[in-house]
């Protein structure tokens, strides 16, 4: 991954600006969040109550839009009566020549997709140059969250420029009213654009396994390795993502892991094999682990399932891939490989493939277990 300078941290600029915002906050129609939990929507099971809680968070984002605008970020605008936000008319989308890494490629340069409000913690925006970004509230400033600590660790040297650091770039940290907002380039789900051939699928799998191994090497368990938390440096409308090929050219494509909101951090000298936690964890492919489990092995199982659905459908060309994923999902965590072992086992399979196999066209999308 390309190196960068340390992301800057931006606070309210002056006493005068702080006074203005203190006055505005005193006039805001809702109590402004005091702790991170206040940014989440409490689901009460009552439609009207849930809708009001959701609207409160939306209005909070809209209320602080001038703060972001003063720092060069124009928030997307919410479409009425929908859960979608879209870029404002200005600034216009950046010229494709400016959409270079770490920013993502727009699949249709003159057609920017909106952003569905899947989480109250994030909001889309454009910077002064028209590049699309995501702003996420990740922590209280005086009580750093695990997510903030992970992002800080991987966005400072020497780790930022490490070739196996496949984590999202942080462009800037913005601090407002004791909350830390992280500005990141807008990327889309990596499983969106079509895979043209088996080499592209194998490269994608290799990189994500390397990414997990790198996290574990630095004693971080992700704990939420779902499709939506694996990104590609491209974004577009769904019809474009799923119908067009050519966005996985090895010379252009980049993959990352993001969303560390559920992550666990351990001391750098922690033993990966013997680490145990009791926090609730839900496997997608079966019953979750019992009272005490290894969070690093849990990561392997969860990623195994996530990748298996997207990759195992090439088993007719790469027969060993099925057994590989079954080992990653092994119910007995003692028999399950570590992230590094899984990467090694995968590379043994990858390195045996012929050029003919690697060039085989991919005509399927999902793998489904036999009923």
C-alpha cells in the first residue's frame, strides 16, 4: 500500500467559532449526543418510535453540516421520504484524473450513486475537489474507542506503508463536541463488480487472507468480517457494479478491510493461540462459539464463510478450494487453521494452478451448499 503522511487532526479553529457552535448547540431542537451510544438508534419495536429516533440522528448530521463544510466537506443531501443520500449539486464530481488512490474510481465518471443510510454512524460527502468521501463518527475524544485506536495504528508509519496493510486510509480526523469523526475515501463492497476469470478471484482471496494475517500479526481481531466490510477502490450504481467487468485489473484494483467498530485489540506480545474472550460472537454458518473462545480463530471461521460463498463456485476448476474453506470453518477451533496457516494453505493451492486454469472465465457468482 502507498505511504502517506500522518492524517491531520482538526479541531474547532478559534474561540469565536467555539462560541458560535456553543450558541447553536443551545438552540438545537434535540439534545446533542453526549456519548457514542447516543449516535445509535435504539430499536424499540414500535415503528413510529423507531422512525423518530432515526430522524433525530439524521437531523443531528444535518445540523452539523456547516462544521464539515467549513473544513471542505459538503455532506450528501437526504432525499425526502427515503433512506438515501445523494451528492449536492456543488461541488461537481471530480475529474477521473483526480480519483486516484487512495480515492476510489467511479465506475460511471459522470453518474455518482447515492448512499443508502445503512448506519447512523456514517454520512457521505464531497471534498473541495469533488472527490467522494465517507465521514464516520468513531469515538469520544476523551475516551478513545477500539476503532479509533485501530485506525490510528494502521494509518501511521511504519505500518501505513507496509505492503500487507490492506486497511482503509484515513484522510483526516475531525474533532467536534468531544466526538472524533474520521474522513475516509468512499469505496464500495469488493464483491460487487464481476470477476472476469479465476485469477481475479484467487487474487482477491489472497489479498483478503493477507489482510487478516496482518491484523492478527498486530494482535487485532476484526470480529465483523462480512461482505460489507471488505472494500474495493471503485463505486457505482448496483446495475453498473454487477454488470460490468474490467474493474479488477491487477494494475488498478485495491482491496481493503474497514469498519473496526467491533474489533478487539490485544497487547503486541499476546499469544495468538491461547487468547480467549467471552464476548458474544455469532457465526453465520452455524452456532456461535461457547462460553470462551479464541477471537482470532473466530475471525478465520467468519472470513471462511464470507469468502466461501463468493469463491467456492469455482470448485469445478479448482477442486481443492472446497476442502480449504471447510477447514477454515472447522467447528473445533483447535483444528481450525490460524490466519497465517490459512494463507499458507491457500497459496499452496494457488501456486499449483496452470495458466489455463487461471484464465478460465468465471460464469457463476455464488456457491450454495448441497441441500
